[in-house]
C-alpha cells in the first residue's frame, strides 16, 4: 500500500501527506459486541504553493515504488512529473490542449487524455512521447469527460456527451463496443 495521499486545490496548491492508521476493538461494554475502530493520522510531507496559472487535476502516483507523481493542469495543458519524496519537478510536457481528464494505464505505458480543446480523447505513449492517436469520438460540448483502462491496459473505456460509453482496443484503436447509457 502507498500510505501517501496527494491532494490539489482549485487554487493550485498541491500537498503530499503520509497516512498512518491504527486501530483496535472497543470492549463492547454497552452492547456486548466488540466494535472495530480506525484512527487515521495525516502528516504533511511537502507543499507546492499555487502558481495560479491553472487548476491541477489528476494527481497519480507511478513508477517503481510509486516514487513519482504525474500532474495535469486543465487550462495550460501542462503535464508534469514530480519526485514524490522531494516535490522537485523531474520533467514537463505541454500537451497542446486543455486537459479535461487523464488516465494512466496499469502497465504505465499509455496515457488517455480528454482533449477539451478539440472535444476528443487522445492516446499517448507514456512517458513523454509526442506520438498520439486521436480516438474516433468527438463531443459537441466542451465538458470534462472521464476515461480509464481495463484488462491490464488492453481496453480504454471512456464516456461522451451523447449518452454513450465506448470500449476501445488500445492496440488497434478500434471501437469494440458502444454502450448506451441515456435515459
């Protein structure tokens, strides 16, 4: 288990906490049944103060031992890699679009990005490749839409603004199934 929690505010501040839990059982004096309890202790490890240029989204731990954090910013289309121990920026890439959502595959080799500027999802080789594939679904409204990976990264699953969820092969970029979720 990671035992760390990364948080970001709309104001742009990013914080990393260590998470420690303790627990036990109460004696159950009033009911006769022991009750389990947990106490969570958060200790702040570091803070990155707001740069106020964009709202951070999608903080994700990755790499061996989760030693890095990937961070996306909505308005600027910036993707940054932070050292989870020190908060130092290791690298940065500009995606060339506003980012509505981003998901990292379980194998950490693909990044699924919702491009708010063009209204589509794009698939990137991770980390940092400039090669991208625009996926064949375009949204009409510019709202954030979520996507994720399944089957160990062999499938990308993402929503739309027209009541359909798409299942796509990450190898062929072919839509395998469309699920209607409209009411």
